[in-house]
């Protein structure tokens, strides 16, 4: 049976003045996959995922998610449809506790009517997400006091609190120690049992270990796409990004 396409784009473009950061990208991402998006600095990766998540409007082209044209939907509406995006720079509520940060995400998902979710249900959902990323023992810590690497994991937990269909992770291993990276790899495999994962990552060991398919961007265009082994052998990718 052919895989169902969860996310796709048609001729998606974004210009900033005379700079075309994303240039006519046609992209198809099946449900249930771990996909890596890689490319040199300035390739357009973050702009591209900002277009996917609704944080930027496109200059041209369309975005489809789960069979729906979401091109004109704002970011919050795409979150409600199942797209969660953790940022390249952490986006947490630094003065709040770790538990309350995740609780805000879970509340968004669980809120029904004017009374909101039951507090016990909300706490259970938040603790479950923290347990998955290994931060449950830090639940009462102030988020701003966490190390940078743990703040990145907290942001992943906030994404999990939304129970997304698609989790976009932008440079998630940045700031993590080697043993934390190993735990993160296991975490992503666990997440992929329930949600599709789009990974924007510079750590090529992580990319090659996790990704089923790799999409390579260069100068706003798709340079290559294939399995990790195909990308490793691709001469154009070697010249543009892998440096071999």
C-alpha cells in the first residue's frame, strides 16, 4: 500500500527583497516517516520550515497538510491541526516551572468549552511528556535555570504535550552532551511510533542514524533527496555540504 502524504508543498517560494530564500520547492512527506532536512548555512532550511508551520507567509506556492490546503492558515491554526515546531533558538517561558511550561501546551490540546481541562488530567499529560524526554525530576525547577541542552529537551516536551501529527525539530541536539544525544535518538524513534518527525539537524551522525529519507536544500532549492546511503554517495551533496 502506498504511503499517505501528510505534508506537501507546490512551488513554494519566499523572497526577502531581492533574496529568494526558498525557490519553487516541491516537497512530499509521507505519514509515519522520520525525514531529515539538511544543507549548508544559508540554504533556506529555517525559512522553509517557517513556511510549513505558518510563521511566515509564502511569496508564492502552496502548503498542504493532511489533505487540506493550509497555505493561508496562521501558525496557531496549523498547531490545532497537528503541526508542532520546536525552534532553533529555545522558545520557553523562562520564569515558569518546567511543569507549567509543558502544561500550557497540554492545556491548549485538552481545553474544551469555557472551563478548560481537569487539573489532574492536565498535570498527568504534562508529566507524561516530561517523562519521555527525561525531565520529570526537574518538573518544579524554573525553566530559565535549566542548562541550554535541557531547555531544548523541554521544548520537545512542550511539542509532545500537543500530541502532534507532525513534530518539526530544528537543531534539537544543539547543546546536548554525547550521552544526551544518544538518549535523544531513542526518544525520536519512540515519538515516530505516533507522529511523523521532520528533523533539521547539522549533526550528520544523528541524521544518518535516524532518517529514513534525507532532503538536501541548497540556495533555496532541493539539491538531492534519498536514503542516507544515497545522500552519502551523491557527488553534488558532497561538494555543497558534506565537504568530501
